[in-house]
């Protein structure tokens, strides 16, 4: 066993892969490729002389040694990262760290980035993407987190933070233009849907079933309700992210289901359409959680207000 410190990049890759039990999801959090994460973890294992992760038919699993090592190193590594962000942030009142989901960053935040930068070029915004929510009790390097939550979460934010609603979530079916050409009624479109490939995403694994059930329970004709119940919600491929499922739909592979707010770029440009008028209102929404106080409080408040302005702009367009 070597007595020197392990390679930091390998350690970070192992912690993310061990927590996600997926090289691809770990890669999304780290902003690298899945192959890079796999190679770095392998180099760490070679350095330690111990097998930490193993591939199985069902995905990655931690070895017994890997479980112990993950438990021992994940906390200290998180503390080092948070302390570093805190130290850097304390020197710059115009620097803020925003944590959000990768798909939300790519599809909602980044297309609007220039509007905030044009207004406040002096503020340095750092984006940290993750598939898991920030724990404000452990991570004191994040200033703002955009996360999914229920209505009740707004009244009970983490200690030392303020939480407010950013976006309601509407679930819609989307497809490439032309998939439902020739269908003159909602009933004909549903009947064609039963013969289409249904595209699923891992973040919303049961969404097709919930959407079809809610549609059938809405004020529709008995014939349309029967047609909806005849659609098999379990068939079709599942993609790792909403981003990939929307892209697959735009390529004409099938019909995807997801959050309208995140499909808006393709809907606006016309590469995706909503063939059905029905939208399922989710019981959850996107919330903005901001830390109270701090030397960068003005920058945090400006960014929070800009986020809510952008959300209202979206509502006004519909």
C-alpha cells in the first residue's frame, strides 16, 4: 500500500462514480466523459492496489473495500472542495456559485446566460452541475441551488437559506414535426401514438404512465379515454437524461415525455412540437434556494431576482 496521497482527480472520479454507481452520471457531474472517469478510477485502483468498483450486468457496484473507502474519503473531500470555494469566494464579493441539474443548466440556464452577463458583467457566476441536491449543512461553498421540490418545501427551507418557487412543471409529450401528420383529431393522434416508439428518460422513469393516466382522467370522450388506456406506457427505450430523450425525439426516433420548460429551445425553433394539447401539472416545481448573508450577498440577490424575472418571462410567452 503506498504511503503517499492518492491522485486527486482519481479520488474525485471514484467518489462521484461510487455515489452515482454510474460512470456516465459521474461524468455529467464532473464535466468530463464517462471514459475519462473510468480511466481515472482505474488509475486510482492501481495506485492503491485495491479493486474499488466492479461492473455487473446491472451496472456498477462497490466492492467491500470500495464501500469502506467511499465512506471514509467522501466527507473530507467535500469539506476540502467547500473550504476552497469559501476561501476564494471570501476574496471576491462578486463571485457566486450556482448549483443545478445538468439538463436544467444546458436547456434553461445557459441559453439565458448572456442576458444576465450583459446587465451585470462584474459578477462572476460559477455553475456546478449535479444530479443530486446540495446539502447546505455540509456544503457551504454553494450560494444558490436550483432544485426540484414540493410546494411544502417552500415553507421549510434548509437552515440559513431562503427558498422560493422558480417554475411550475408541466409535463408534455413531444415529437418531431410530421410524426402526426394526417391526424385530424386528438383521437387519431392517440391511436397513432399507440404505434409509435415511446421514449423514456431515467430522471422521469414512470412519466409516460402518469401522463397517460392523467390524460384519460381529464374531460375527454369515452372513446379517447379508451384509446389512451390502450397505449402501453412500458415499452420503448430509456435514455440517461432528458436531454438525450428530447434529442432522440427531434431525430424522429419516437415520442418523448418531459418537462415543457426544458424542451422549450426545440419547441421555439420548431424541431420539436407538442402534438397533444394536454399538459400534466406536476406536484413538484423548480425552486431557488439561496444562502443568507455572506460577503457576496448583493451578487446573490441580483442573480436570484434575475432568475425569477426569466421565469416570469417564460410564463408570459405561453
